[in-house]
C-alpha cells in the first residue's frame, strides 16, 4: 500500500483492524436470531478481546490463543472471528486474518467491523478493487457515515477513479461543509490530477477551519513537493511533527525528503523517531535505507530482518534486503532467496517486480545456475 493511501487510511479508517479492538456493537439479524452460545466460548472471547486491547506483543499472542479457542468452541461466534482477524493482522499474517474477517462477515453481514478488516487487509496486499467493493458495502450500510465514505474516496483516488473519489468526498461536504477531513481528501484528488492551484485553494479553506492540524500541514508539504519546492515541503512536515509528534505520516514524509536529498544522517534520526511512534514496516524500512546510505550495512540488514521476523511476507523488506545483499554486501547467492520470496508475495503490479526478476536472472547467470 502506498504512503498516500496509508495517510488517508490513518485519517479516516476507524477500524479495529488498524488499532485497538473495541467490542463490536452492531449485531446482524442472523446473529441476533442465533441459538444460545457456548459459555466457554464466550469466556474465551471476552478474555481474548481484553488481551488484544492491551496491545503488547505478548498479550496479542495470548489473545490469538484464546480467540482461537473461542472459534473452535463456537464457530458461529462472529465477534471472535473478527477479533482473531485483528490479532493476526497486527502480527502481519494477512492471509489468515483475511480468512477470519471473511468468516465474520459471512456470519454477520450487517456488521461494519468485518468489512473494515477485509478492506484494510486487501489494501495492504494491493487488492484495491476488492477493498473498494467492501468499502462500498460499508457505505451502503450507512450512507451518512463519514469515515467510510472518505475511506472509499481515498481508495478510488488510488485506483485512478478521480471523478468518483471527488464525488464521494464532496458528498460528505454537502452534509457537513466544515468537514476538515473531507476538504483534505478533495485537495488530495486535485493534487493527484495535477490541479495544484485548485488543491491549494481547498487547503486554504481547510486551513481557515483549523490551522493546527498535523494532517493539513502534511498535505501542504505534499503539495509543495508536487511543485518542486522541497524546502517548503520540509517546513510543513516539520510543522506537522511539532503539532503532533505521534503523527506518523509526517515522520515518513520528512524522512523520504531527506533520503531523496541524500542526507542520510538526518533521515536516520527522523526514521528512528518514527519507529518510536510506530514500529511498523514503513518506519523500519525507511530506517534501514538510511542506514544503508550511511554505509552501516550490517545494521541495515538487522533492521530488515527484524521487519521480516514480525512480517515474513513484507514485500518491500524482502526486495530491499535482496538489493542490500546483492549490491552492498557481496552476498548475491544469499540475495536469491529474498528476491524469490518477494516475487511469491508481491502484488502483480508492484513496481519492483521487473527489477527483482532482472536481479534473479543476472545473479543466476553469474553463478552459473540454470533458470528455474
């Protein structure tokens, strides 16, 4: 999933799949009419949900155990399937997470939580069409729900369906002309289609409503980058980080600017701060790239390996580690494994697929190995 999509989702997705796990509040008619549930399953579910809400690595492991018991005892307990999906997604196990979200949705088609989880898993895997379909279903459940509508607008923007994205965001503004989040999404659509002056006018409207928004200044920085003004972009990203030190997109965007400028020392500092906010793969991979830029190859490798320990199928980490081994550490034979793993899990349209295939071909020829 692109960084712009991650930013959009961080602003509008209220899904438990992206963070904590509040007990679902919407029950489907089918669930309401279901027979009495197994008390043991309910106890396991409640304990698992409580463990999941703690948010630690150890509590998540225990939550997976207890929630797994709950669905074994009562396969119709959709809430347990949902929360098990949340826990597995948190650990980076997208395929089983998606399976449990799908099971929860089948059991409770009127509940929004499984739809959020399905959409988020699909976006991470690059399946934007499927994600859009689930978000459309979510909007159909409650057309007035702003977060779902703006999430759908963001996905349609990423799919290149700019007219539909704009219509979705504007539908929110029709109900609430002062919606700051909707104005930001409208500005993103205009920036994406290259109407930078119009995007700026929309951002000025958002600025008049709230000039102390980290998301606003991050988007102003992106607009400045689109115009080629790196210094102004950096100023806005710094402002966003000052307004909200825990606003991850600003850390990532500032780090990206520094990497492009070749200032690897500063980039490493920014990405280390980002890791303190969120130790997810984007921050860690940015840190590894900065470490590689500083010639700290062993540290960079350790950082990539830490990502892959938590998320063995993280495409960017697999590809970048392959490049590090092949080009910087004279370990081309070892790099083959990572390029092969990358190609096995990366979305078909991922921008690095062709490069990875070329690396494999070149390495195999240099090593005298026949193609597979």
